[in-house]
C-alpha cells in the first residue's frame, strides 16, 4: 500500500462516523512541518501568520513549541480578539482603517502592549490619531518595507504591490515622523518577500519557467538582503530601540533567516502545506490539512460526483487556485465543469471504485482559507479523531 493510500485509509477510519463535508488536520504532519520550519529558521524565532491557520487551538499548538514566538495577524479586529483571548505578542501585518479598533486599542493598556500595528504612510498615522476617541495609550508601530525587485531603471517590477517605502531614506523619513508624534512608539520593521517566499520554483511540466523563477529569486534575494540591511541601519539611527525586524515566509525561511539584519521569520502556510507549496525546491512538507466531500452520484463509467467542493483560493484566477482531488489518487476535474458550488464531477479510473457515500479527500490551494468554509477542524492522530476544535468561523469570527 502506498503512503497516500495508507493516509486515505487512516482518514476514512478516523471519520467513519462523520458525514462529509468534513475538514481534518493530521497532527503528526502538522508537528513535523512545524519542526521543519524551526530547523530551517536556524535559531531565529518564527512568528505564526494567523491568516494561514485561522484556528486558535492550532495557533496555541504551534506557539507551545520551542522556536515559535508571536502572531502575525491580518486585521485589527482579529488582533484585538486574539489579545483579549490571552495572546500577548501580535503584529498586525496590514494597515487598517478600523477606527473603532484603534479607539479600543488606544484606550486599553493590555491591548496597547500586546498589539503592534502596521504603517507605511503618514496618512495612516493621521487616521489613528483621529480615531483615538480620548484614548491615551502609546500605539506600537511597525514600518513595512517594499521588497519588490526593480529592474531596468524601475520599468520592470517583480513583487507584490504593498508598501510604497522602497528606499532606506523613505523608511527613515517615516520613522522620524513616528518619533516626533506623541502617542506612538516605533518598534519594528516588516518586509514580506512574496515573490521569493510565495512563488514555487519547481513547476511541474514547466522547466524553463521554473529556471526563470529560480534566477529571478536568486537575484531578488541578493538585492533585498543588501537593501534590507541598509534600511535597518537607517531606521535604527532614528529608533535605536527597535525590537524586531520581521521577514520571510514559508518558502524563504532559510534564506531570510541567513540575513543578519533579520531578527524573526514569519510563516504559517508551512504548518498546513497546501497544494501551492508542492512546487518548491527549498523544502518538502507534509500535507496536514485536508477536507472531504461525499460521493453523491455515479453518472457513468469513470465518473463520480461529489457534493460541493468549489472552494477557490484568493489571487489571480487560474487552475492553481483550485483545490486538488488528492485521495484516492487518480481523480481529476471534468474540464467542462471544474469544481462547482453545489456539485463537482470527478473523472478517472479511481472513480469506478467509489460508492455513494464514500469520501473524496481534497487539498486546498492555500492554507487558512480552508477554515472560512468549515466551522470545525477534526484533529487526527493515527486513525482516530482526538479532538474537535473551532475555526475562526466556528467561533463566529469572519474578519474579512
């Protein structure tokens, strides 16, 4: 029996008394992935990206391991909720326009100590000040640096459209603005190199594109390492008490950790290892998060239909944003229909061995987005469900 066939048998036994749709997290795989992230970080702490987990119980499980410290959140409302839940080191990864959230933050010493907000523009500082509603607590601030690789005099840009702060002088100028304003303390710098950490460099069936990605990423790593060091030096001249410099992502843990200027690494998807992380030469993780849909029809030879399954991931639309039928092996989407909102036909020889009510197991394209579809995750050890834990959605929290 292959490893994947054995996994299917385990998951089917573990959920035999549970009707699909159902989502599981394999704890052995989750823990192995966590250990691999720690190994690749080379002694630098890993801040868990909550958007890639979206389950408090599993955030706690990761943070209980040596080598993990702090959360990188995705909304201010989530940050406040997590802080009130007992998490005490939360870095908000994106600027916010949540005025009520800022008012709450500025009026509560516990929240103001636990949460650091992200800025890359003076206008964001103005918005925070206008939202304080009398709150006088010091707001902890992190500056986000643009990591994009710019070539041909800036005419070619590779990287996410995030912060406008690209050059050391730009970040130093905003640091001075933070320093001169009462009610703020600059404590960190964050730089997410998505074009390195979030783009696979070993794309199946596309060797030329894979080589081009590797060449781009090697150039981007060199350029960013030098520029990030210059940024940190420039900002530390303004804010010598800087507490952290955050960088990286699941796909670039070891290369980012090798930079002296970086003090901590952000990662989260590497705990679940969704399908987008199959295309990397830098690491091999174990799929830990899966969901099952039930077979409800057998339209013909070599075809079954499962209920639902149309759970596309965010990003530019394409086949790589779709969940992939994983277990049993040998199933694929009907090219005329693809995954549907209420039903999904699957074709392949494996379909003939499936009966009405059997489960087909899928991997999501991304990590935490799976949790927006399910209220609970069943935690599996071996062939048993050992716990049922709520996702953010299961706790009534839909932050975006």
